[in-house]
C-alpha cells in the first residue's frame, strides 16, 4: 500500500510537471475577475416578473457552469442579474451569458455571401471553362443532422475532407455558395414530385438552379445578391432586408428578438454567410437534452439532441419538409440571439424526438454547440449594462489570514499528537503531511483539467478537514491502545485487530461527512457549494490516507523495538497500557 501511495503521488506530480501546472487556479475573490450586469428588456417596457428572472438566473448559471468555469456567481440585484466570473479577460463567458435570446429552429430558404464581393474577388471565384475544378475553393463539410440511430451519409454538396482542427459549428455554409458553377454544384437529391413549402404551396422540383450561389457573372452578383437565389415563398420585405444586410459590419442581428411567427434574416457567427429563414418550427424550450459525444465507429465528434413535449412532432415535420426540399432548403438553421449558430443539412426525416448533428467538429466546438442548445432558452432579452474588472486585493488579505489560521490549527494538532501519543504521534504528523500533498495536487490538477478555482470557501473547507483527518487517526490509535490494555495481545496482533474494528467506525464517520457534503453541494450555490466541494474532496483523501498510509505505516513501526518493547517515548509503554496504577504487566508488551 505504501508503494502504491508513493506511485500515486509521483504520478500526479509528473502530470503537474508535464503540463507545467504547479500552482492552483484562484477564484474571483483571490485572483479577481469580471462582473457583468445584465438589464432585462421586456416587450412592453415594464418590469419583468420574478418568475422570469428566477428562470433566467438558473439558465445563466447552467450556461456558466456548462462552460467549465468554477466558482462563478449568478445572482439577482433588483431587476438586474449580476454574473461574477473569476479570472481576468473572460471574453468567452461574457459572450456566452450575454447571448440571451430564445433558441429557435428555422428552415433555411436562401443563402448568400455575408458581405458584398468586389468584382475582383468574384472574378477569382468564378470558374473558367475547362478549369472549374482547379479554381473552385473546397469548403469544410456542412454539419449534417440525422436520426440518432440513422446511418450518416456525407453531404453530397461538399467534397472536402473534414479539417483536422474542425470548423466552428456555426459555419454551415452550403458548398453551393463557394462552388458557383452549375456543372459542379448539384442539388443534393432529385425529386419527381414537388415538395410542399411552409405555406402549403407547391415548390418546383429540385434543380441545380435552385442553388444559393451567387451568379457566375461577377458584375451581376455584385449588383444583385439575389441572382441565382430561389425566392419562392419569401416575403418581399424580408428579401429587401436580405439584399441590404452586410454581415461584415456590426449588423449581424446580435441581440435581436426575432418573431417566431415571421420569416427572418440572419448572419452566421463568423459573418461569412447570410440566410433567409422560415418561421420558427421548434423553439429551445422543446429541447430536453443536448450532449457532445463521439461516434464509436468513426471517432468523430457530434452533438446528440433529444426533444420533449411537442418538440418531437415539430422536429419531425421540419426535417421532413427540409429533406424533401432542394438545396439550400434542405438545411435547418439554429438561431440564437439573432445569429445562426449552426445550419446542418437534413439527411433523413428525423422522427422519435432524437437526432444527432455531425460534421467537422472538435471536442471544443461540439461542447460549445451542445451548451448553446441546452441552455439557449431564456424568457427575457437582456442588455449588458456594465462590464467591470474585479480587484483581488481584499481577497489576497483574506487568503493570508486564512492560511495563518490554517497553519495555527495544524500546528496545534501536531503539538497535541506529539504530547499525547508521543512516538505514535509521528504517524499523525506524517499522515497529515501526506494528506496535504494529495490535497494540493488534487486542487492543482482539478484547476488545470476541470476548471476548478480555489476560493476562500474552499480554503475554509480544507482547514476544517484537518480536524476530520485527525479524528480518523485518533479512532485508530485509541482502538490499538484499548487492545493493548487488555493485556492479552502483542503490539502486532493488537494493530491488526484494532484495524478491523476501527476502519468500520472511520468509514461510517467519513460516509456521513461525505453524504452531507454532497447534499450541501447540490442544494447550495456560490460559496456554500464551494465549501461543500472542498469538504467532500478532503473526506475522500482522508479515506485514501488512512487505508494506504496510516495503517501500513503503523504496522511497519510495530517491527521496531522502540514500539514493540514499549519504550516510554513510544506512547505504548507498559505504564500507559496498564489498567492498573502500578507498572507490573510488562510481559504483555513483549513480542511472542
């Protein structure tokens, strides 16, 4: 056991060195951070309801926690919501919590380049006879949505291989946009029967001319973004907005509260494409779960979705409509805060309320999309009224005081153990040292790999755990002394019998403490949850130290004459072990 513990400590230390993670990550109170204040905007300009604010707080808290940030605080302040995130420059989190509109699923009606292209740029992309393949840019494959158990079929409109690094989930630009040649860009499927559009009318069968690509003629495309775009069923006012929208400017629709009952124009996240979107078919409130995962057969990252309520029927209808439509209407866009975060190609009608989105995802982009889908339905629109940097000066002073208090407490435990248990107290001191090493390594590794940030509540929990750890040693040592006082056992046999009886008490005590920590962690938030986490972590470490170090080390010391013969400084001398006031039964301490 001692060797196994040593190997564990060395392994954790090696991981720390390899990753150059030698110090913990600190929380908001110790390292400073960013505070964002969100002010609600209601359609009628009135005050929001308490219910809607409480729901918004819970969703934003889930967003922040889902991003891997630990020790973040989300709370109401009047009608505002204040988010405090540890660490300076948390732009990603600020962007995440500020993305507040409700998530909507809309069928794509048309796609065009996100910004006007100059004649020179169009000439570069325009194909020339006989050399189309050489001059046609190859995009990353668009994400594709299939049923969870369906066979994934690569989107026929894209011939490029997935980039090893993956592309952001929102870049679902059809290859028809970048492959403008009719000879190179074909509709994903040919239909013999017309497909019904969202208004119930008949739509012409799929044909290459239905591509969202700009015209092959540079001048025509530059003058008219609608050249080559199928405008069937699109509201004329929406088309005008589509023509003038420039996604390269600050005109992406960020923060727009789109009407789910109206067609909508939106940009992709990177601004490379703009979309005309049908009325919302499904909203974010219908999502039951969204998880990033890996396809076992291919090792490809994907996002798995499941719907609830009316969601499965709504999703089945929109995917069936998209599947029976020509490109680019075979895509369903996911719109959050007025921006298209993803627009996968529908490769089969998806029934049963479960689906998966596959494409050139990495773990980061798949997780980001899953979090956006899972936590994307807020009941209110918010604006960021202030973004402030928080100083860590006060927290640093409190940290210094907490460390001093912890050092004093640890010193008192050490002094007590040495005075009362004498030589046996050395085991307590070394056990506390081993527990401290394991705790420090765990905090550092959790900070590096899991986003854990050490804050004052965590430190308080670690200090309190000193008493918990010492209590386990006391239970075991007192049981050894009780066995010795009976006068019928040698030290070696007393250690083994005492361990069988003491470990049950230690496990029960630690189990009660761990259950209390788990309950407190899930029921509380903020600093109280941090305290519970630290207490639960040190309880597990206490069990590991007692089983892997304390008991084996005591058994090792029992082989030394200093302890086996009952030296006066060992803490196991005859006078202390005797139930009588006289020192007569020395034979009880001798080895057989």
